[in-house]
């Protein structure tokens, strides 16, 4: 199961001499500074896509947890983890 992460700019900020605008793709170079940026939901939106989880990606977290509960699976975690658990059935 592969998880692909993309990063979208939420609010305008300067990065590497460039001004990033809302909606721009953010391509981190790596390092602690980038980790802090990615962890800040006011600046960056993290979009996780799971291969094989397309039928679940449109569901809300509440709906995903309901499906997990019905299947007798754990209901904790973020949306990507919930989808992964449903896809794997584990």
C-alpha cells in the first residue's frame, strides 16, 4: 500500500526567495524548517492519497469510522490511516 503526499499552500508565504500563493504546490527541500512548515495547517495543506483507496477518499472521517466500526476494525487515526485500514481489511 503506497501513500502519496502532496502539499498545497494555504496562505501566502516566502520560501527560498520565492513568494508562494494559496493553491500553489509546495515542494519541500527537506530539513527541520520544512518539517515545521508542513506541520503548520495555516500555511500548508497535506493531501494524502492511498493507492487502492479511491472508493473511500470521498467519504468523511465520520463515515470512514462508521464503516470501520461496522467491520469490527479500530477507528483511531487520520483519514489516510482509516482508508488504509479499510482497504487492507486489517
